[in-house]
């Protein structure tokens, strides 16, 4: 059994579509030494049925893995544990980076929360930094509606989403 491939809730329907209609989810690893841990996911086949090319110049020529089962995808939803303001500065070229002080603050918060933590920037100006921890992890086949495979199912609705549940109830 392969390690489950992690997927954010907002990508769940897209991954299910690729597995059902586009030959699977292809995962490309990075060959860019400056970005070693990165990976990219995409449909294994293009609309016309030929193999997809690599998604970015940074990726290896061929996918390292093609996922063809919903069970091999783990949908990980996050729970926000803390939010704080960060300060940005101009970095090299066009990039914008955290100030050294904000970097230290972020690093400290991540260390406090533990190694499973991740962060996202948001808020009206993109300067609210929120730290998340994994909340629930379920495989894709358990996460999505059994009928349409497009929306998350609702607890207590026989594995169906609200729309399919309503359709069934009305008959
Ligand atoms: Zn449904």
C-alpha cells in the first residue's frame, strides 16, 4: 500500500475527477535544487487522452507517481489554532518576503504548535498569518458524496451530499 497522497478539501472534487476521467492524479517531483521538497499534481492525461506534460520547468520530466484510486488520497482539513499579523518587506527582485522579525515570530509559532503545523496568509491585506493543524484526515472515497463525487457528503445522510440527499428524499 502506497502512502496516501495529501489533498486539501478544496481540491477533493478535482482529484476525484482526474481519477475517474483523466487517467489518475499524476504527481511530479521537483528537480529544482532551490525548491527541493516541492511537488505538483495534475491530471495524468490531457482532455484528448494523451499523457500530460510536466506542469512547470521545475518538475521532473515524468511523474513520480500516478494515483488511480480514491483510497490513495487523504483529504486533510485544517483547524486554525492562531492568527497573528506579519510585516512584509521587499526581497530580491520582485519578491516580497517576511521581515526577519516576522520570520522569527512565524518560526516560533510553528515550533510551539508542532511539526504537523502549516500556515497560510490571508486577511484583507494578506498580512494575517494563520497557523493550522490537521483536524480530520479521511480518504477521498469517504470524503465525497457516493453519488456525484463532487461535494463532500454530510454526516448522517448515507454518504450523500446535501443536494443528492434532497434528490433522493424527494424521489
Ligand atoms: Zn452528491
